């Protein structure tokens, strides 16, 4: 392969998965010859990496907007994007999309000589560097698979941890967050009762029932001196968040759909603890090194849990179910009528699991420091 100077990283997925490639972005910047690291993303994740110092330019494909536009408008938009990308003269594409079209366009339209991607269901037919992935992400964490693809392309990824960077005006951002949160007590716990937007209508398959979360929080209070609750989610999850607030016996504020990603990150950073369903906020909290508890249903936490593992980043799931995890080859059993992996997970199960993981011993230090700060 010719000297590696300019790299295009393709990643159209959600917040968590994009955070999983931050070790790769950091590793690319450490390659002496690399001058440019650009990203091609979907429309909802730019804020995850827009302040990342390892990234040069970010290009966005907004499929939501393209569905609203005419074919002629879309053609002009794609043509303009192609012109900009071709002018970059990339040496390599790291394609995390699990699709064929990026490699095809990269090689035969943009003239990029090397394209690395996952060989899943014959979707790497146009890639020159293929990472075998017949069973999808299995037994190893997704972030390690992402890093290993980069290593197959000749990029050493040694320090594997997630990163999130705040904008330069972080102090002003913190003031905005404090204003939005009102006067909830401190230290406070941040909750996310939804499943995020990435699963769309099937997000219910990631949600631990609200009544269970509320009871879990009440039990948690016997172990952690939490004074207030901040409940986060997307705009579509607002009613779910309000339902949780009504079920709690602690002062709480609902900010579903009212915070930018940077504001959400600042709230997490100020939290004594984050607890929420499998989703992007779990991984954002881990990148910020906030103590966290993630509730998992169909998805295996060893593949999609907090990364890297830590005593202060716990996962809770229903043990003893033969059917879980059912998420395999990027699919899950959406015909499941009971979602027993979540509905049968009791608050008592969750507390017992955390005790078994010695979680509270690991999170107490952070909580005490948070209390002293306020």
C-alpha cells in the first residue's frame, strides 16, 4: 500500500458505535505519515466527534432530509459530496458501514486505492481488505472488532478507550445545563428510561419497565445518598420520562428532547451516577468516566456493554434465560411476545447483581468527590 497520508472513515450508525471508533481515530493521528483523518457520518451523530482533535473534516449524509427532497435535489447533493471527497485524494477508506456502496464508490468513483471493511454476508465484495465477520460481532466487544479492522489495514491500535471532547466554551455550556436542570438536589442521579432512536419502533425491546426502574432507584437510595434525579431521553421518549418522574419519590427534572448532545454530556459529567438502558448514553457516560449502570435485554453486554470494562461500569441483565441474548448477526427476535429478559428482571435482581460485581465499592469514591464539589 502506498504511504498512508489521507484516510476517510465511514460510519453511519449511532452514538455508541461512533464512540467505539474513537480509539481508531486516536491511533490514526499517531501514524507519522497521516495528514488527514476525515469522517463520513449519518445525520444524527456529528456532535459526538465535532470537537475531537483527531478529526479534520466531517461530511454528513442526511437521509432524513434526502427523503424529503426531490430526486434532482438528492442527485445534486450527492454529486457535490462526491466532488468534495474526490478532491481529498484519500489513500484508504475504513468502512464500518457493513454495506457495499461505500467501497464501490470509493474505489471506482473517488479513485481510492484501498478500502477496508467487514466481510459480512458477502458485503465486502468491493473491499480490498476484508475482515471476516460471518457471525457478526460475537463474544468480543464491538469496539475491539472496530479496532481490529484498522489493524488489519496496517494501523496499530494499542490504547483502546473511548473519548468525548467538549467544545471550547465548556464553562458557558455548564451554565446552560445548570439553568435547565433547575434546583434539583446534589449529588444527583441521571436516568435514561428509553432505548434511544436507533432502534426506532423496536426500542421497547431495550427498555426495562418504568415501574422496575423506579423501584430500583428507591432501593438504590439505601446505598447511595442521592438528592435529585435528572431524566434524559429523546423528544419521542418524553412521555416515558414523565411517567418515570411520576413514579419516583425523589425531586426530579425531565429534559427529554431539551438538551443538545454536548449538554447531555455535561449533565452526565456532573452526575454522581448514570443508570439507563442499553444505548448511546451508556457509552457516552463511559467515555466521560462517569460511574454507570446499564440494563441489558436481548443484546449481549460482553459485545455492546461499557468499554473498556471497569468496576465502576456495571451491566445488569436477567440470568438463567436460555433465549438471551437473542441479538445475533445484527438481528434480534422481534417476534418475542414476552421480552422476558427485561420484564422478568426484578429490581431485587439488579441490586443483587450489582452487589456481586462489587459495584458500590467502586462508585462510592466518585460520589463522595461529587458531594464535596457541591
